[in-house]
C-alpha cells in the first residue's frame, strides 16, 4: 500500500515552495533520513529528508515546480510505515522559537544562532529509549546529530509532539557519546527543468497594462526565479505600506580602521578575521538599547507598537541568486570576536546555499553594507515588518578641519531609513548619532558600552 509524503507546514505564513532538485528516482530504495528533495521557500533553500525507509513508488513533482503545503511530493511503497501523522515541521527548524503564529517577515534571508536553551527537566531526567519508526526532527537537527555522532532513535524529544531539538542532541552528546553515523551517499542531482513564470502577488494599486514592446524591437522574456519573485513582492509590500524617510550622516572611522588593522593578526591567530561589519553590528545593537522604538514592528490594526526586547540583526548578503538577509541573534550581548566568528560562518553558509530557515527568521533590524561594491550612499527599502534599516557605503579619506588644521580622515557614509509612522526626523537623527558616536569611539565598542 502506497504511503504519501506531503509538503509539511512551513510556519510563519509560508504556504508554498519551489522544487529545486529531485534527489531520488522512482523504484529506488532509500533509508530514513536520506535526502529526497531540495526545495526553495521564500526564506531559504533546504533539503527534505525521507521520513521513512522504503521504496520510492512515485515522484509527484519536478524541478522548477511550485508546490503548496499539503501537496503530495513522493509516494512510498514497501518499507516501514511512519507511526501516526507525518512530522509537520520537517522544514521548520525554528518552531521552538515561534510558539505562536507570527506575521510573515520580509527576510529573504542566517545558521546556528548559538543560543542553546535548556531542555525541560522532565525530558532530561527520563532515560532515553530507542524508538521505532521515523524520528521527528528538522534537517538542521539531523545534520547536528550526524556531526556529533548521536543516534536520534535513542534521544527523547522535548519539542512539540516529541520532536527532537538541537538541545536534545547536544544533551545526548554530552551525556553519552555515540559513534558517528555515516552520511548518505551523494547522489547526482536531477537536471533542472526550465523555470516557469508566475505572476507576482498584487499589493496596493493595480498597475496599468504594459505596452507591446515588440513593436519597437526584439525582446526576450525571462521568468523570475522563486527568490527574485519573493524579493519583488516583499519590496513592493514594504514600499506600499511604509512611509519611508531617510536620515544621512557620516562617521569618522579613522581610529576604528586603525584598531582593526592593529588587531588583524591577533584576530587571525584566534581564527577570526576582523571586519568593519562586526563593529557596525555591535554599534547598532548597543544604540538600539537606547532607542528601542527602532527595534520594533507596528501593528496598525491594534494601534500598538510591538517593541522587541531582544536584538536580532539581519545582515544583507549578496549571492548569485539574489540578496539574502540572514540573522544574528542577541548581538548586543555578544563579544566582538564571537560576533565576527558567527558573522563569517553565517555569510559563508548563505553564499554556499546551505542556510537554514532558522538562519533567516526573527530579525528586528537590518544592516546592509555596500561599501565593498563602491558608491557614495544608498537609500535601502525597509525589511517589512521591521521599522528601520541602516545603509552603509564605502569609507573614503577626506580633508577635515580638526583643531584649526586640515587633516585627512576616513569618513563612512551612513543612511538610516525608517518608518515615519513610528519615528520623527529628530528621533532618527538621535539614533543615527548614537551609532556614529560608538563608531568614532571603538574602545567603547570593545567594552560593550
């Protein structure tokens, strides 16, 4: 009797995904946890593991196809059947971070946050028993278990519905190390099918019909990728709903640049390459403590401002597929070296296409640094439902008058774009000044002041 495996609930308002690769063939016998499909959601490209071991009887999807939650992906023939219903969080590695349904966030865009929460005491006390059938766990948790040599069948899950969490795996590894299990053999990806064009979601005013451009010369129609379509829809949503206003400023980072150069080799000796971006993130995070209204979301229906008492910063990362914004959590409380180490690993995962959904959700404020690409400034669009974003351009040496003398100083252009419904121009100027002050006094950043 065939057993169907459907696209599970993606969480946070996500209702569909695009099939990127089919990693198995009909008639192939796969084991539990072997990779079946690679899909791209609005937030990340993730690998879906097999919930059971058995024979692939029928593949119902193809590369380039967009599927809805609940749609059948693969049917299995002979093999052990899953106990009860399919785990609904196969694609949701942050379900523990979102106990209630949240509004969709404008992040198309971050890996292990490094925040380990203690598992419930009852789960810690219960002796592990080896379970039968598929183990409910997310792809990132399964990967962590393989890396730490933990047998998921011997771990008691503390998550919803008995799901095994990252903390459960770490606890099992520290208490009773197991031999590492071998990763499934690499499979040659199925050839990608042509991308099928799909209309963008309509937001706001209905645009007029386009003219027939063919009348003036040859044209070529190129369908938007799933990620580019998502970016277009999110940016339209933000620009339509939020009245943007931008405050420009400049920070004298001469001393900061000298500090980075001075500590560069010492940082490398500890496996970290110091960059300006980590100092920017720290300056923003500490400034958000003083100006919490910029670390918020507006709820117009309730007439309330939702001020977040945590600082999770999104960092725009340019990739070949488009701009992705991973998130680093609790930036205000992390030392600079730890922050830089996490930033480097996170950006690399994003560029390699290995970012998880946990890497891309929960941001409260976004920083986009285009300095490496040049330019003298930019006005970025707010990452809805956040209320502000900081744009950073390339620092340049300029003549500056200091103590009556003209001296060369390294000046960094900044642009703070914010929601004018939430803050006035004076508020934006004060917040930007707080960021500038910290960048101009890097010793305070090192001390976390």
